[in-house]
C-alpha cells in the first residue's frame, strides 16, 4: 500500500540531501563550534529551550510523536519555522519528524539515529530561505532554476543533529517498509526499553512513549549563544 509512495518520498530525501551536501561541501570541512545540550520528553508533552540569537529549539508534541522546530524566542510564530524551511523535502519524510508519520513504526522512528538537519540562524537567513522556497513553490513542477536556488540557500545554513540516547516505546507489529529500512538502521544500537500497550492491544505502528536526546547545533560566526550554554569544538562539514 505504501511502497511506491515511500520509494518516491525517500528518493526525494536522497536527492535533496545529496544536492545540499554538494552545496555545503564548498565551505569545506573544518573546526566549528557547536552548542550541545541534552534533554528528555514524554509523549503528549512538548519541550523548548532558548539557544541564543533570539531563537529557541522546540520538540513540539504531535499525535504520533514530536516535531523538532527552531523558532523565534519571542513574538508571533512565523508561517514556517527556521528548521522546516532549511530541511527539505517538504511535506514528506523528514528528519525533523520524530514520529510514526509516513508509516514509520515506533522502532523505525527511534532507529533513524542520528537525525541531521539545517536551520536559519537569524531573521535575515530565514527571509532568504523563504524567498527561495516561495519561488520553488510558484510552479508545479518547480523549475530547475528555482530548485537550484533553494538548494543553494539551504546549503548555506548551519547544521544541527538529534541523537537519541535512550527511548521507551511500544513496537509496531507491521512489516517494515522498504523505504523505512533505508534510514532506520540503528535501532538495535540505540538504547531502548520496550513498553506494553496500555490496553493490551498491539498496533501496526506502535507508539513512542519517551526519548532522551542530545542536540547539537553548529554556531555560525556572529551567533550569540546564551550565557552558560555548553559549547564544543568539533569537525563540521
């Protein structure tokens, strides 16, 4: 039922990711500063934390898990968040969705580990992304020029990652889809506990009850982190 849609969706993930890696590689590998923190979140609850630069990171509760977001710390919420626009493909399989959406079983969602994304570090970068995104959305299918400009804009954004350190979940009973197998490769090497369904009835996709995670955010030049934030110097691409 989901096979062809899944293959197309993950094909889009690979296409965008490959293009963005090529664009980002022009900056070259080198030492970079990363803001690092750990946290945990339970099903049905959200978590947010300021990251400096007038921004906050949020694990926003959704019906089937969480959506990782980067948003302005104050003021009205924009139409798109700062990580969403920087992490194509859109409305499809996406590393920002820590959930059982798109036919991920709970164990598949945990097995996609770590998850890498990009984010706009300030309002100006967000405006550039939004302009490129709107041009990309202006025609169906998007023009090659618009797609190229979007890939270029995304490739200029700093990177982040979510590493799942531990999890509690009710595993799903459905067979793993071919496409889920392409990204959910680290379930067995990720610490986890298996919970029993509360009503005693298993479901095809299961449920993620709790995760403990480590978040890393590349700190671009000029980005002001909050006092007391934990910073590490690592090799970034």
